[in-house]
């Protein structure tokens, strides 16, 4: 899984409640993507399920949610 903070619809609004910001700090200008393999995803799911870290709040921006450019 690639988490791309630049393509997150709730970036800024939900960063403080996202596991990426909690574990790695807020997204920076240089590198806005994080790659998580399957075992890392499972570990985050377990920690979030136990209430130890927040869930991943990534909501990818979809073409349906963005206005058309003329």
C-alpha cells in the first residue's frame, strides 16, 4: 500500500488523527508518500484496533469529487 498524503481528500483536516502523522510526523513537502507492506498494514490495524494509535485516515481524492477544469 502506498499512502500518498498529497492525494488525500482530508489532508490538513484529519492529519492529527491519522496514524501516519502519529508514527512519522505530519506530511512534509519533500516526501509525501509512505509505503506499507502487508505486515506493516496488519500491525497498524492491530494497534488501531487496540486503541493504541489512530486509524489510517487516508481518503483518496477521486475524480468524482473534484470539479471539472474547463
